[in-house]
C-alpha cells in the first residue's frame, strides 16, 4: 500500500486490528519497525477505531529463514 511517505510492505485488516508489516532482508527487525515509525505508515489509519499493530520482520538470506520479528503498537 502506498502512503505519502513510502510503501507499506503488507497490510492486513480484521474486524478488530490493522497489522502493518515491514520486511527486511539481512537487516534487523528493529530497523523495520524504525522505518514504520519514521515514515508514519500508521498515520492514514489514525481515525480508525481498530487497534494498529506494527510488525518488523527480518529475513536471513544466507540461512534462508525468518530470523526475527518485533511488534509494536
């Protein structure tokens, strides 16, 4: 989803929640969360009644695994 400051990698909406995902390859999950905050990806949903969860996900390309994830609200 495109925003005025960038592009959200993945957005999932349910009745009670909005999940915003940022994926990083060979970078930390913390860096992914930092990008969500710095680019204000949650701003378009500020008036929404649902709870917003921001999820940073890190993939390791050498091991070919999901390395880490962090959640912030």
